[in-house]
C-alpha cells in the first residue's frame, strides 16, 4: 500500500536555529530531523515570518536547503472555512520533542 505524502512546514527561528545577539546557533536535533523526514519521504517546505528569502538563506546556511521543495513567508492572513485547530490530519510538533519522532509516528498520530 502506497501512503500519501505528508507535507511538513518547517519554521526557521527557534526551530532549527537560535539567535543570541548577532550569533546564530544551529539546533542539531531539529536539523537532523529535517534530514530524516526528507529521507523518509516527507515533502518539506521551509517558511518564516522573515520571508521566503530569509527562509532560503537560513536553510542554505545550515546545509538543509536541498531538503525543501520551496521557501515561503508565513502568512499574515489565512482565508479558510475553518481554524487551523480544526483541520483534519493536522498536528504541531515542538522542535524540542521532534528528535525521537519518525514520519511513521506522525502518520499513526494523524490516522
């Protein structure tokens, strides 16, 4: 049985990079998780409130740009008939708890 792809949107700041003053500090567990999800067949998009260029530059800086299909700004307005909390097959994962998860874990949670 072929599973439909899971689409994963990955934020930049405080997800795979932290900033301390002018220093940018990678978050290795989240970066590895992005690589693992890609290898497991997830379709990944990188997005940021800082915009699509910032998202792309950040992914390039930390060596994971090739994991993403596209780079997007986070939306300011979401026009939808239901709030995100009511979306079927939708979940939010905190980067601090992602290192032990697999794509199959996410699939099981969403079914």
